[in-house]
């Protein structure tokens, strides 16, 4: 050709022919799509003097080669895919004779939606035909990640890693232990709103950017790189070690200096990692108003369509560069929450719980809502004070050896010997007068008082205390039952709803207690019995105390102290209470009088919040967050992930609920449990990938089969396998993740 060939630029199509039979030439036959011949280039030299081959990211290659018997597409003497990629890296020059780092690039096969990462394989072994189009693209791409606190951060994530591995890397960078509890979720669309332009969506997201820099200001970028640092795989020293030194102040959750010791080579080591451990309050009710709120159980179920498959990569699931994904706690089984190491994890968990309540994803009573609002107000106030104190005391020193020894002493101390021996020799019992109600159709009978004894996992009911030595009038075994609280503090109502599994379905029984103390003991015993545990279990007393403290926080002070006016000005009740209860208060006042002052309802809710705040005002920041999480866990609907399903033999759509220890068949309209099956009784579960049916087999030859109508059955399969995987965790084990076991329990084969 007479003219000098031009440079190759981004987006040009290249044909990569194989070596012609018997040619023996070492030159590489590259032909640009417009016909410019580059066959005079030599793989060993990278091109003649004066010619610069310019390759950029996302180059699309069209393979039009001739296969030889070795099975590979030949660029130089029968080499494999690894050699081809290495050659591409070594012979791709930039202007000014400066080489570009291509080590993060790999080949992506769009048609088959797969990465060609096994570089020792030939293209023929991958099954690539002559007309295949391969994309030579970076593995790390930009992602807009929404944290559980609803704030966005821009991160570069490996799009070729499985989602489970990608989430582990994200959590390791953010210093969040137990990443197996989290996953990535696609952003749900609000069906009540019309489709908006992409720019409008992005502008809304930008309004929720993280307040304060996550990495060092002035570093030239606000993008956080998630993945290995050149030269070594970074890991936070002691992050998963049992003898690690405390990372955070157990009182206020602030990081102990120096933070670089805990974030290793991560970009966070020189930045501001503590910002992830600080709760950032909602600044405007408009932010809450714009967010999607599920109106019914079916809306909640549709949100779960967006969970990504943990065993496939982001690219394989059609995630685009710069797309917004949600990082959330997927499995509601939180292992070993420890304020000394988990300030960021606890804060993000608190934030997820807070938003679940404000967006009405989970039901709670009015008294519980005021308690949650008071805790939010308290946490917001302490977070501001803690941030200011931490700035003033940034040089705070900690004796790491003493802290480690103290922590080790607590770990080794264990329980008291007398308590352990007592648990072995005798099982505690409960005996008291309890009102019992068995609802039946076409009956008006109410509660009837019985002398009830609670032993092991069974309740026996006698007509009187004197007859307790004889045969009980009623007896019920609570193993595997559903336990739901029905409490109203102001109305002095302390009820326990039991759904006890029987062959035909579930028997409904109601227990009514006389006071808080009686309710706490019986409720704790019922919860343990439902899991097959007795009151001899070491968790019984702590469960009783948790219930009592939960009830105490809901008390309204009969003689409230005078609240200074300046304190009331910093409360914004519209940001602390869900829209449903704001509307409820508004309706109450409209019925009570014809016209009210504009700020009257706001002042009324503020007064209720401040009354409830007196019960939590003495708590430390971390304690308040932990109490919030525990109260969230105590709600009846906590930890149930809903899916729309059609059961075998059924004619209508119902709900299947997946919790950490059971499957629940539910009425789609009311949410009432129809039947419950415990994982402890499960023998096996299978998926028929052709008809998308999940089948679960339990003891006593019980078989459950259903088809998911709105979501891939792989999502439900992964939830079941994920909870089984989490149930194998124990503190005495090595805390490193067994990824292969997770994939065995959750992966599917099509």
C-alpha cells in the first residue's frame, strides 16, 4: 500500500485471521474494518519504526480466523488465548511510546454472556466460532452503590467476579465483618409513578450522596477502588481474627486511632472511614416522600425480584457500568454483633432497620413507632455530639495490649459454673393462671381462665390449680409453632398468638397475660419452644430481659418533666415517623375539632416523641443503635422475605415467606400464616429447572412444591440454601468464609 496506515482507534472492528497453511510467517494478520492492511506488523517487535498501534478499552474484536488442528486461533505459532492476550498487552502502544497497563482487561463474549477468564484454554475449547464477537474490556468498572443508609458512593467493582466474591471485597474495604449476610439488589421501580427519564433518576440519587468524603479530599478522584492492590491482595489485619484488638470505641462507636492499622492497603486507610459508622439524619421530609413505599404484601414481594444471583458475575446479569445497585443485608441472621469491631456494620444495620420502618416495609404499633422515633432522635443527637468530640480528640490513644487482654479475658470467662450445672440438672418450669382463647368459626365465646404449666416445649391447661396433678383439659406442643405478640401498653393488653402446626394446617390459640412480667416470661418460653428449646437454654433469661426492656421503652411517663423549648426546635417529626402515623394523627384531629393551628399536629407528635425519649435518654450511642435493632427484630413480621407463588394443587396465587429458620405459606391478602415448615425438619430440597418448581421434603414424608410467578425460582433456592449455610456458623470455628460450601448450597444448574 502506498500510504502509511493510520492508528487504530476505539470502536474499530478488527479481523483476526489465523496463519495461512504453510506460510510459516511470524507477522500477525490484523485487518482494520475499513480495509487498511497491517499484516506487516511483527509480534516480536510490536511494529516497524514510526507505526504505533493504539488499542483502547472496550475494543470489539471480530474473529474470522482459520482453525488448525491444535484447536486455537493462531496469532503466532499455535499459542493459546493467554498468549494472545499477553501479546495484545505487550504490543499495544500509546502515543509517546508509553505502554498502557492492560492487566485488568479480559475478553467478554456478549452472545453467551460469559467471561473468557481461563486463559490456558484455546478459543476453540470455549466453542467460539468464526463469527463470534469478543469485547476486550476492563474487569473493574464504575458502580454507583447505595448503602443501607440510602447514601450513594461511587466504587470500582470487579464485574467478572461472582457477586458473592464482589460483595466480600466491598465489605472488606468498608470493614464490615460477615459479608455473607449482605448482597446486591437492583433498584425497585415505583409502579404508581410514571417512567422518568434516566437523568431525572440520577439527579434524585445525587441528592442522597454521602455527606462528607469517604476517601482523602484532594486525591483527584471520588471513586473508591474495590479489589486487590497491585503487588498484593490487601486485607485488614485481624479483620476475621478471634484475637483482634478492638477497632472502635464500644461506647460511641468512633474509630480508635490509627485507622490505617485496620484498613490495610485499602483506599479508606488514608481517608475518612468513620463516616460509614456515623448515622446521618434525614434532613427533609421531601426525601422520605419521594421514596417508594410498598402499599401491600404483593408490593413487598415484588421488591425481592431484584436480588442478584450470588454465583454469577455482574456482567452476566446485565449490570451496566455506572448503574445504581443497592447494598443490603439480605439474610436476617446477624452473627456475633460486637460494638468493639462492628461499629460500621451496626450503623448500617440500624440504618436499614430505620428505613424499613419509615418506608412501612414492616408493620408496627403506634406505641412502637413512637419508641423508634425517640431512639432515632436520641441517636441523631448523640451522633452530632460524637462527631464533634472525635474531631477535638483525634489523638486519643489506646493501649492495644491491655484492650486485647481485656477482650480475651471476657471471651474466656464464659458463664458461671453454677448456672451451667443448674441447666444440666433441672429444667425450669412456669405455672400460673393464664386466660386461653381458641377461636372457632361461628362462636362468640371469649377467653377462659386455666391453670397453665409450661414444661419442656409443651403447655398443659387445667381447670384449676388443684387439678394440676391429674389429666389436663388441653395440652399443646409448641415445637415449630408461630409466635406473634399482640401488645398495647396503654391498654394493658398482653396477648400471645400461637399458630400450632397440625396435619390439617395450623391451630390458632391465644394466651392473655395479666402483666408485663408474666408476659415476658411466657413469651420468652414460647419463642424458645417454637425453636425446639426449653427454658434451660442459656438464652432464656436474656430473652426475658430483652422483652421487658422493649416494653419499658414504650411506656409514656405519667408525669413528664418540663421540656425546655429550645430542645423541641431541633425535632422534625415528619422525618422520624412513618407517613401512615402522620396521617393517622391528622385524621384524629380533624374528627375532634373543626380547625386546628398548622403546627398543632406537629407539636402533638413532638410531645409524644419527647415523652418516649425519656425512657432512652440515658443510653449511649452504640447501646441506642443496638436497642433499635433488637426492637426491630422483635416485630412480628421481622426477617420474613416474601415471594408470590402458586402451590401445587392450589388454584390461586399465595405467598411463600422465607425466614432464617422456616418456610411459611401465607394468605396473599391478609398475610396470615396458613402453614409453617421448620428447616430443622427438612430432609432435602430440589429445583426442577425446566418447569421452575421448588420442591422441599420434610420429615414424616411431608412434601411442599410451588412455582414462583414473579421471580426466578433461583432466588428462592438461594435464600433457602443461604440460611442453611448461615446456620452452620459457630464462634469456635475459623471465621474465614467457605465460599465453595456456599456455592454448593445456593448455585443452580440449568
